[in-house]
């Protein structure tokens, strides 16, 4: 089983952490797929088994995300992003204090789909910072 799968035309798998799956991390069976800024190695998160995907210091996901118009300006804890040089890959922005108000929804183009990542021992952790 793959962590992320593209099987359509012009799919986008961007800014995802896809790690710890029993099969391949990313499977691309589509045409014209964009694979960009994805991490398929240990992302160094707080506790994947307990579904705590906050990044730890030294994570390869810190400041490695591409600035995409579809990215929410807050992470999953409503912390502002980006913190540092650029966006982090994943659901949480390293160093962002939790906030209380989500950013407004951002329309996603219909030109393709954005994949959601997964992490930790084959569990689906949904670490994409392109979709909420």
C-alpha cells in the first residue's frame, strides 16, 4: 500500500510527508504528475504513534515547503505560517505558537489534485499542508 497515489492526469503531490508505509511511499501511475517538495524519510515528528505530528528541531521538513497559493496561512493548530525562511512541509509549522482562529478557506484550482501524505507505521496521518 502506498502512502500517496497518483493515478490521474496532471495530479499534484506537493509539500507532503509520506513515510512509514508498508509499501512504497509515493506511487505515480498517472501522466503529467507534479511531485515536488515531498519527504519520504523519517520526518522527525513528536510522536507519530500517538498522532502527534508536530515537527521536532532538526526535522528535514522545516523550511522545505514550496509556497503554494493553496496553502492555508495557518497550520493545524491555527499557528501562523510561515515561521522562518519559508513554509514547512506537513500539518504543523515548527516554532508557530498555537492560534485560535483558522485562516479563511483558499480555493483550490481544478487543474489537478493535491495529494495528502501519511506517516508512521503505515497509518494515514494526513500531513499535507496543501489541504485541510
